[in-house]
C-alpha cells in the first residue's frame, strides 16, 4: 500500500468510525479544502443510492457529529 492510500484509509477510517472524538479530531486535522471535500462526499453518501446501509449510517453519524462540533 502506498503512502497516499494509507493516509486516505486513515482519514476515512476516522471519519466513518462512529466515534465522536475520533471523527472530530480526524476532521480538524484536515485543511479547509479537504474538509469541504469530505463534507460533500458524506452528503452524497447519505443522499444517493448505491451505498451499503452501514456506510449510510456511518456517514449520517459523521455528519451529525460534525454539525454539532463545528
């Protein structure tokens, strides 16, 4: 696994972890542009077809946590 893949896995693992503190810490480590990209993707995950129910649940949790924590 290359460094970029490992980094992306770590970021998405934190964002979709369903652990409030980890979601917030992971998000805050990102730059503004990356934060906006993450938020846009999470919104797609909860509003578009094709995602697994567990993915939709994790994305919904992340959005709720970030909405409260931002």
